[in-house]
């Protein structure tokens, strides 16, 4: 007779899986993706290294799970912000502002997930993550075009360009260091969000109050989860 896992066992396994990923996220947020190794993550999670290996046979599996979890959370945050907006253009602005504020608020983790050099098999996961983020922006651009709030543009390349600009401008190697200056950090997020909207043809976004910074940074969520 085949053994069937009970619901309680499945819940326990899922909770352990999530705890390992949360520990990996905490390590990445503190020290970068290069520090995400099986033993340090096991120590952070308070479990044996062998237990981590049972869930993630290789480091690349763990890093891929980390990237996927962070990506899914950030896309969900963008969607919540956009869906709460009163119209398609406001939804686009909310999605862009939320993405910008969150990656800036958790710069070290965002760099680890979106830009830090990684091995080839993990890079495939990263590209999928960035593609998903750009896809969410593309969806909002298309909705604003269909509602005649934006001029006609090719939404796909535009979304890719804007997503890349926000990443490069906020966490890239040439991005200004605003970690200890809240006013400058807010200004950087607003400047790049306004620039993105202007690139799409919205020249009066500030006057119309489209850019509002209310997003919760990645780092705060990681701290709570850790």
C-alpha cells in the first residue's frame, strides 16, 4: 500500500521549504547572492545542512527558488498597487512607483536578484524574473493606451526599456548612493518614475499627482520573514 502524506505533513514540508527560502533571502539581503550557500542558509534557518539538501539538492536550486519567490512577491505588490488605482494611467504610475520604491528600499537584495553576476543556469531564472516584471509593466501600458491615456507605442519594448532603466538608475553601479538620505532616496524614485511616464508621453505626471511613494521596501519584508 502506497504511503500518502497527510495534509498536516504536507503543510509542515511546505513551511520548512518556505523557511529555507526566507533564510536564503535574508542572507542575500545582507551579503549578496554569492553568500547564499547551503551551510550558511541552514544555520540561518536553524536546521541541519542535510535538511536543506533534501529540499534543494544543489545551490543553484536554492538560488533559483529565492529569485522566483522574490519576483513573485514584487509582481504581486505591483499588481496590488495598480489594481487599487482609480484608472489605467494611475495604475501604470502606481505599478512603476511601487517597483521603483521597493527595489530601492531593498537595494542589496534587489541587486542580488536582478543584477549580480550568477552562474548560467541561474541567469536563465533571472531573465525569466525580469521578463515577468516587464510583462506586468507592459500590461499596464497596454491598458492605458487602450483607454486613450497614452499615445500609441509598442508596449513590449517600452516596458523592457523602462524596467531596465529603473533597475539601472536605482541599483546599478552608477546609481547614486542614497541609502542614508531619505529625501534623496525619495527624490531618486520619483525622478525615475516621472522620467518613465514622460517617456511614454505623460508630460504632466507630477502636476496630476500620479507619482505617490507608498510602497513597502523589500528589505522590511525580508526582516519580518527572517
